[in-house]
């Protein structure tokens, strides 16, 4: 079981799986969630689609709709995928802060080179 845990949590496997999930199966869930939130935004603003918004006679509403949808998607992915992954990684693979610093390693290397010369 230890080897399987190492395989799953080390390397780029999880990052690739997250990208694949975001692009396929998870996209449907996030899109539905985004549609629901856009519906609530529409209740406040009158319409969940900002496509008709004009700024200096330029339609910027499509961009606003895409931006709001992206922010919702990024929030969902961050809190439901990235944060749990980081917590699992910290739990199973804690960083070893007790090791020598870079300066200490350089001093050791210098001393070794000096004894050889």
C-alpha cells in the first residue's frame, strides 16, 4: 500500500489527472454549478447573461459572462481539487526542514575541497 501511495502522490500524475478531470467529467459538474450561480446573479441583475451589456457602444457583456464563469470554475477547482491534494501531500510527504541550509552545505563542500588540495 505504501508503494501505491507513493505512486499516486509523487510526481506529475496527480496534476495530469486533475487537468484531465477538469477537461472532461468534472466540466459538466462545474458548468451546472456555474449555471446555477449565474441564475442567482440573474435574479439580482435581471438576467444571468451579460451579453447585452454595452460600454461606449461596444458589447463587453460576452467577456463579462465568460469572466464570471471562469472565476466560478477556478474557485470550484481550487477548493475541491487543489486544496485537498495539497493537504494530502503534506500529510503523507511532510517537508524535512531539519536538513542543512544551503550555506552550510557550501561550507562543507569548501572544507572538503580544502582538505583534498
